[in-house]
C-alpha cells in the first residue's frame, strides 16, 4: 500500500499496523480497514497542508484539521458509521504516535464523532428461516443437488447456532458436528474461540451434505467446499439467500447475517437468558446483546397495536 509521507511516518505506520494485529488482536479485515482509513487521511493532509506528512506534523495537527478531513469525507458521501470508524482509526494511530515518543496527538481526542442512528436488526420469521434452511425450497433451480444441500446446511448452521458466515465456513472437516457430536468450536472476531451447540436437525443437514459431496475432504481442510472443491466463498451463500427472498416474500434485509439476528431474537422470545445468548453469539459486551431486547419489545408492541381493541380503536 503506497502511503504519502516521510520515511519516519512509513515506519511508524508499519509498526502500528503490526501492533493492531499482534497486540490488540484485531481481525485482518479491521486492520485492512484501518490502514485504508489512515491512507485516505494522509492523502488529504498532503492537499490540506501542501507538504508530506511526518510524525511531528501529524501530532501537531489542530482539531480544525481533523474536522476538515471529516467534512471532506462527508462531502464524498461517507455515512456517519464509516466516519466513526475512520475517526477510531485515527485516534488509534495518534495513541501509537504518542507511545513511540513523537509527541501528544491531542487533536484526535478533542473531536466528537458524528451521531450514528442505531437501527434495530431485522430478524427473519421462524417459518421463513426454516424454509431457507431447506434444500427443497430451491428444488427448481438448475444446480447440482449436492450444492443445494450444501447451501442449506450452511444456512441451517447460521440460524441453528447463531454463527457468523465466516465462522461457519471456517469449520474444518475433522470438526464437523455430525452423529453424536452436538457442538462445534468456532473462531470469531479477534481470534476469539467459543463452543456452540448444534441441534439434531442441523447435524442431519450437514450429514446429508457430506453424503452427497463429490469431493474427498481432508481432515484439516474446510468442511464446506465450492463447486470446484476449493474453500466456499461467503458470496455464494449470500447469492443463495438473495435468490430465495422473492419466493419467501422477504425484503432486502433478509441476509445470511439476519439469520444470526433471528437466532438471538427467537431464543429471547422463547425465554432465553440474555447472558447465555451473549455467550452463544460471542459478544464481548452484554450491551451488544441487549439490542435484541429492543427487537423483542418492538415485536410485542407491533402485535399489541394490531390486535388489542383499545389500540385499534385509537
């Protein structure tokens, strides 16, 4: 990645990115996103200041310089949530500059981030979620039967165990939850591992996929493979879900990740304990899981508004 700036700045950026992955254990995708955010900021500084940025120049920036960058990104159509992430990346880099002895980067901490509207996740209804995990729903598609069964098994894992799509596709063949193996250990964000239960219908879906899969799957290789036998791309599952929306009457928010929301929301509506759901989802903070209490409350109010005589009368 080409960066504008002095050699000292390049060395500092390299050590910062290394620290993000090794010490803070951020995911590779987050590290890449932070790197892009910093590069965009440094490109802006060249035009804004008229010179190549150095560590000393960056620590000497004023809050007005940071606001000018955020305003520049806003004019480019960047939304508040992305601006918040960019500001977080810059603050992290500023702290790293301080630890490296380049001065105090106080300007980054002085900026208040843009307000981000918190939208509630949209769960898929239980009947629709079950239909998405049924290979028969796509029986009319011109695809090999083993591929339809494979996609159904992945979707069953997302809904049945609340996995992220990357977690499901990261399961090795030797760890396949089949037979009497009723749980699986997955690696989530930040390299954190957790063990989740796998119910019998999901295990059966995986067994059906293994029985039809035409490839020999090495023990250490991926459990789910693509059409040519290589690792399965998340985009394949996303396409599969997109293709079922029309038949099931679902909107654009019905994605593979929405099945994870559905898992949590449906557990909560059946009396699931919030702390247990937090552990199953792999959330580091309970506050992240608490959003599902708002989803359930919204669902109850919608039911009240549509069914209660006083609500309808008003």
